[in-house]
C-alpha cells in the first residue's frame, strides 16, 4: 500500500485511501478507522502526514475524533462523502478531462470501449 506517486502530496493520497475505505464500506459508519500510528507504520510515513489526512476528513465532516479512542466514521458519512467527492470531481477534475477529450477528438464509442480496444474514428 506504500506505492505513492509524485503528482500529489502523500497526505492527499492517504486521505483518498481513507475515503475509498469509507465509500466501499470497509469501515462502516460508527466504526473506528485505523490509528494514525498504525497507518504511519504500515506506510512508512511521518505520523504528522497521516494526521493531516485525517484532519482533511474531519474538515469535511465525515470523521470525528473521540478523545482517547481514535478516529471514527460519523453516521451519514458515506452519503455525505459521496456527494462531496462527486462535487469535487465535477468542479476540479472533469473540466480538465473534458478538455483533453475534446483536444484528442475522442467520441463516446471510443471512450466506452474496453480499455485498450478503443479506436479513433
């Protein structure tokens, strides 16, 4: 799980992994997330980096810190996180992707073809 890429800060990538855990239901609402120390040790990163990832999820309102117990997924977190991530994608990622699709003159048939099987018309 420590295959980080250089295009984003590590804390953003950790936040994304935690987000995916919540969205997939790997950690249910009301359950504890892995501890900062556990994640830091598993990924060989500074605990402050992991804390920053958790703080980003607290800021969104989907994770809460319970003093002495750790970080927990809040009730309603999955739906709230899904809405937040969709909005973020449509505002931040999609315009860049749409521009690239247009620049490459790709059509919907090519985009929906199985990976590696698309043909440019």
